[in-house]
């Protein structure tokens, strides 16, 4: 780092960025050299000099960069930081006032819009809300998806047991002939049920909390005499 005598500078007539740039140029030091010595990106140093602080990383980087830059140029760091705090506070106050002014302007603009446009905007907003509510309620009460993998269709078998396999929509309660069945991940379920000789009607149901039921019926004919 360069060794220079500490200079006292006036903090009233110039901004921090102007002071840094003026002092750097007076010492004939390039931005590239300072960036390399301080390990700070050159574009950030340029942002400090031009006071485009919005180009710096978020957080306390601006204050820390000003401090490091001032130390490098052997300026009065305490005075530099004091002025930074004052300018930063002033910027925040100005931004708040600008934001408030923008909100007031938008509000005035809205109330100055012709009545027909305001009514149209309100009607459209209500219409969108109704569509959303309708979609939500329809999704809430619609019967859940229910797919049966086995048996895929009505079948005839020569044994008194069969495995029922299928998949239902997540969070759906599943029943087979009125008996609750536990579903696994992604709604998959599998259970073995007992059958009687002759025709068996197997009713598989799936239902969410407030929805209608999904039902699948399988007719299974058991012939134990085969």
C-alpha cells in the first residue's frame, strides 16, 4: 500500500465520491492499482467515486469500501465515515419522501381516472375473484382420481383370495367394501381380500375431506370347483 501523509480535506463543498476521486488523481494513482491493492472490484471503486451506490453489493459494503478507500489515500477516516453517515441518512430520508410522493401520485391518478374505467376495473377484479373461487371450490369438491391396476377388469378365478392394487389422489381416504385401506407414497395402495365361492362384488372408493366419492366396481367370479 502507498505511504502518504494524512490530509485533512473539506467535507462541506464536495461529496465523498468527488473527494476520493480528486485525492486519487492528485496522487496520480489509477483505479486499477487501487483495485488490485485493496482486492476490490474496479467497478465498485468507480461506483464510489460517482456515488452510484446502487451498483454496490447489498448490505454494509458501501461504508466498508469508503473506509478502505479513505485509508488507502491516507485521508481522515473518521471524517469520511461521519460524512458518509450524514449523506446516507439524507439519501434514506429523500428516498422515503420520493416513495411517499409516488404513492400519493398513484392514488391521485387512480381517483382522476374516468368513472367508466374505474367501474370496468372493479368489475374485472370481481370477475377474476369469482373465477378463482369457483375453480377452488370445484377442485375442493371434485372426486379424487382413482385407478385400479389389479384386477384391471371383471375376472373369474379359482381361488378365494385376490390382491387389489391401485392408486388414488394424495390425501384421499380409500375404502374397499367399506373397510379403510392405508395408502402409501403417492397414493399407492395394495391389499389382499378374501372372497366367497360364486360372484363377489368389490367396491373400491376414494374420497377427500370435502369431495365427492370416486368409485370403481370389480365383479369377481370365484369357482373353487375347478
